[in-house]
C-alpha cells in the first residue's frame, strides 16, 4: 500500500510542500520514522523534533512550515493525522463485516442492516442495534438495551446488567429489581471490558458521539451528554449526570446523584463528590476536585507538608521562648 | 400490567391512603412520574418534592403522611419500593430459566436443579453451582469453585482464576501454583466484569448474602463476611479479611493481609492500609483511611493548604522583622 | 497424593531436619495446618509462629533452624514454597491441554504446537501464539497480536483492541484508526479481565517475564520492560514506558507519555504524573508520587492537618494580641 504525497494532499485537503511524487509507504511517529514515512507534528512547541526525524515527509501547521522541506501543511495536523490513519488502515475495523455464527442473538432482538457482531457476543431480548454498529467478541448486551447507529463496542463489555440496588432489611439485603434500560445514541464508541448498567426506574442514557475508553463503569441511571469523552477505568456511581463536551481523565470517580455541566474537563484519578456548575478544568484527589490551578498549588504544598509542619513547630517554640523571656 | 392501589397495599403490607381503586400502571421516580405512576419518597427531608411530582400515588413514611392525598404509608418506603420492583418486573432476571446450549460445562461439574447458565458461560471441572443460581453470559468459572444457592453472577465475571503469586529468583519470577479454591455462600450477588481469584493455599471465601457491584477485584485468600456490600471497582489485595455487615464505597482499595471488623463503613476512593478494629465510618485517600469526621476536617484544610502555607510564611517574616527590630 | 519429607528435600534441594520418612499429605499455611501438613515461614521475624502451628513440618531459613524439629532448611523458603506448589498441584494449569472446540480461531492465525485455548476464546486474524501458551476462556485476541512462548492469559482478557485515540473536529470526535499491534514476549502472565490496546502507530510491547494481575489496563503504545510485575487494577495511559524489574502496587495510574526507569518500586493507589529516573521506592496519591520516605512523612502530617491549621490560627491570634498590646 502506498500513496504519493500529492495524492495525500488532495485526499486530506492540505497544502503540498516539496516533491509531490514522493512515495509514502507508511504513517509513523516522528521517532520511529523511515525515509519513506509520512509523520506529523501536532505540537508546534516541539518543532525541534523536525530536525531529528528520519521521516521523508511530515504534516505540520503553517506556523512551522518554514522548517519543512517535504510534507503537508494543515490547519490542524492532528486532525489530518486522523484522516491519514483511515487511508493507511488496510484492515478496517476488526471483526466488522458480518454476524458471526457463534454469536447468540435473541429472536426478539432487532438488528439493523450492516451490523457486525463478533464471535461469542450475546444479544438479549428486545434489544435494538442500529445500522453500521460493530459489537465486539464476547460482548454481552442484556435485554432492553437500545444501541444507535455506527456505534463500536469493544470485546467483553457488558451493557444493561442490573444496577447495584438493594434495600436493607432485618435479614440482609433485598434486591431492587431494575426496571429501566440502557439507551445509547449514535456514533458512540465504548471500549473493551466496560460495564454499563440498566436504570433502576429510568433509563441509563449515553448521548450521541460519546467516547468511552476501556474498563469504564457506568452505574444505573447515569446520563452522559453528547461528545463527552471518558478515559480508562473511570467509574460513575448511580445517578451521575454529566453534560456535553466534557472530558474525564483516567481512574476518576463520581460519587453519584450529582451533575456536571457542559464543557468541564476533569483530570485523572480524582473523586468528584459534588456537582460542578461552572465550565473549566478541575483536578483533585479523594478529597474532591477543585479548580485545576488551586489543586496544583495545594498539591505542591502537600509535597512539603512535613517541612511546613516543622516550620510551624519552630515558630511555636520560638514564641514560647520569647514569652518566657518576657516574663 | 397494572395493579389497583388497594392490591398493592395488600401485597406490600402497607396502609392505603386515598382511592384504593386507583389504577397504577408504572413504578417511577418522583421526577419522571406520570398521572398513573406510583412513586416513593425514601428521604423524609425531601418531602417538598411531593408538591412537585406528577405521580398519582406515592409511598411515604408515616412522618410525612399528612402531605399525602393518595398513596401508601410504609414503615420503610425504600424497602416497600424493593417489594414493588418485583411486582412491576414483567421480565424477571435476564438469562434465567435455562442452561444455554452454548454454555461449556465440564462433565465433572455438579449443577443443581433450577440453575440458569447464560450463553457462552464456561464452567470448569469439579465446580458446584447451587440451586436457583443464575450464571450470566460469558462468565468463566475456573475449577474447584463452589457457588451456593440463589446466587446471581453478572456477565464476563471470572471466578477462580489463579491468584497473583510469584517468588523471585535470579532468572525472574517463579509462579506459585495456586492450590486453593473459591467458596461462595448463598444469596450472593456478583456484578459484571468482576474477578475473584482462587486461594494460594486456603480458599477465598465470600459469605452468605454478600453483594458485589461491577468490576470488583478480590485477590487470593480474601474472606468477606456475611451481608457485606462492596461498590464498583473496589480491589482487595491478597489475604484481606473483611467482616460482616460492612459497606465499601466505589474504587476503594485494600493493601492486603489486614482485617476489617464487622459493621465498618468505608467511603469511596480510599486506601485501607491497616486493620480496622472499631466499627464506624471511615474515609480517606491514598494515605490511608481515618474516622470519617477526622478525614472531612483534614480534607477541608487541604483545599486551603496553599493559603495556610502562605499564612505561615507571613508569620515567619513578621517574626524575623520583629526580631531584627528588637536587636 | 503425598511425599515423604526426604523426597521433598531431594526434589527442592533443601536440607532435611528430623524424620525423613514423615508423610506429607498437603501444603498449607502455618495457621491452617494439620499434623500431616508441610508449611513454610518466609519471614524470619515471624519465627514465633512456629510455636503455634499444627504443621508436622515447616520450611524455614537457616537463621531460624534452631526452632525447627522437623522440616526443611532453605536459602529462600518462599522460593522453595513456589517449587513445592508445583509438586502439590494435582490439576495443573486450568483449561490447559487442548484447543477447545468452541474457541473461534481465524484461519490466518498461527498457533504453535502445545498451545491451549479455552472455551469461547476468540483469536483474530494474523495473530501468532507461541508454543506452550495457555489462552483462558472467553479471552479475545484482536488481529495483529503476537504472543510469545509459555504465556498464560486469564479469562475475559482483551488484547489488541483499538487504543483510545480521537481528534477533535467541529462535529465531535474523529476516530484515529489504530495501525500498530501488540507484541508480547515469552513467559508473560496476564491476569483475568485485563485490557491491552494495540498501538496507534507503533506496537504496544510487553517484555519477557512480565506479570500482570487482574483488571490491568495498558493503553496504546505502552512498553513494559522485562520481569516487571504489576498488581491488580493498575492503568497505564497511552505511551507510558516502564523499565525492567519494576513493581507497581494495585490501583496505581500513569498519566501517559512518561517513562519509568528500571528497578523502580511504586506503591498502591498512586498517580505517576512525571517520569521517574532514579531507581528506588515511590509512593503517592493523586498529587503524584514521591520518594517513599517523603510520602510517609507527609501522609502522617496530613492525618493531623486540621490540628496543624488550628495551631497556626492560634499563633496568628497570639501575635495579633501581642502587637495590639504593644501599641
């Protein structure tokens, strides 16, 4: 497989610099490039890397175009890289293209045209899978789940299992039957090993264009707004409402029954314990998130907390001494 | 499906208020209710919500019964809701009712009557599954696992895999063969995507009535006491011993070879690094848990740690100035 | 199954103390031992436990041999225990020995001799599985994954799924097709419920002798050096480079695009946000890791942060009073 650089300029709507007949055989990172590679520089601050790469051609922004001998100028090199990744993907989405004979599909499920279902996948009763969706191997879709158009679901993910709901009684826990479903929009990607529970009463809702990384846990009754992206191993407790265009770093948790407004960006490994009502960047630990700039200041101080405590003790001692002297 | 309110009063042992012939067609939350809904108020402090709901009938406690025109009075509205959830569950537990033909069951496994096994489930040698248990799709039960009566196990969960045990040698890690099994009591619910390892020498034990949410990890040789409930994404390192009637919030970790006494309640996203010997509520972060009230005070101070450090610096400066002046 | 103590001394290269004809029927912990048990003491500091065990024979180090009436003296009792665990393992590795008929293996996959593949496992196109490897039940191997010799992979693990890569656009997220593969060395153990993503451009690499516990998440483009051991529920964001002979405690995260040098030991539930370039022990929370001794000092102070803040307030008040008095 290969393209000339001129072809790639045309296919991606970018501006050609240098030899248009240059034969590109692979798309690589700057560091692992060969002479026939096309690579990309997505961060202008790293323009010095252009001097060290072996890549025959590079996609760059106009701001660093002066450094470029051969390549493509793009208004958004990372976006152009995404477009190029499709051109250089000789395989296509794995396990797409058919419904595997080993998949177990309930007769009441409604499977649209052009749906792929991987080996060992299990599709429960009264589910709906929209056109163009790809269900990975060994995925389990419990009954009453609706999956929209063009969704991609990674292997071993479980959608629609019962939420974790119990009432106490004298004899232990009484299970609350979960009566809601899961409603997944269009163009949603859900990674491998995720769990998305059905609602207790109302549906769990995943909006259009949402992207979930691997091992994400979404409890019953959560709603996630359009285009929100959630990194690996994040967990949402029951009833968490997350707005649109939110990003969440890996391993972050939400304690449930709270809401996060649109355009909030939360870092990794934090715990969200209260609603967030102002867009912006937030960081935190188990004590809850705060504005990212405040967290950074506090976290730096924590790294010297022992020294700070010693300074306080010294001050106390000095004052005691002064006061004894005064007496 | 529908019930009159009088029927529901009789079936749940609650007191009817208002029109007993009122036809209830669905069980909903207060916020998403319709005129033919039955809803519930489990927290008396939120009694103002009764004024805003569209629900035709509501289950409430006696303390707020004065506000109620039509509904049911219960000594425990949340428990009554659990009972109602069974009545309004037209489907029953998903994937229950049979042993799917695609399940792979070792010929030496002992499967009691009335056991359900989902599609793609794998049941290893010398396992026992007690009557009434439901094994979800794509679950894997490794050899020598004993599962009690009336257990419910979510999809993709893995029970009885080898614990993580290795001895160092000059040439790297030497695997310690895991010789114990997993012993699961009666009425246990294990969520989707969980992993419960077999013991290194002694069995891993999950007591009667234990409830585990999704993506919980129980390492080798752990014991969990009766009726303990553990939320999503919690991890127990090897040899953690947890008492009875304990609750654990999501994403909390246990560093292993420690014990937690009965009736302890641990919050979300904490790390338990030492044994807990006194019942009560605990919270914490990566530095270990502490009594909940102490944690809250410290966590609040952390949010102003930078300001606190600045105040200390000011004090130091002022004292330096005073002392220079004194000279 | 049983061995005489003399046989076990010979098979493990240890020194016999006491009656060589003693019949050992089981290998147990000191606390759950019976009179015909062989147990082991791996920590000399716990030699007092030898007085309380019922074990008929114990493996100990030479340092505590004086306390021993019957047993084996080893230069490394824990390593000897590992060897004994093989002798007492009557079952062998579960689901080893064949390729189950329900496994779904792509015709282009290359499966070496002596490979075991569990029920429901799915092996994608152009994968390679080396001799002696055991693929657990319901495992999914996506296309272009190479697995070395003698690897062991736990149930429900997913290897080679797409990394989490998207470029922003006006219309939402544009998927970046993942073009790299996963390259796994020899003698690697991967637990149950893990997810290891394929690289975006370059391969994700897991070195020889690496051991991963359950529910570990390795994002695209990570490299893990030889013999590194990672405990349960750890997550590596994209492009994390970890050296050789590193150990990582459970639930710890890495924010990606950083490197950790050889022989680093990181505790549980920490967040690694920057590269580590000096071997040694590190601990931390969401604010990042630090040298273990520094973390411990700071964490102790945190437990009294509220008291520390009160002391500072008192000092401020006292100084204010002094200064007013001075006026």
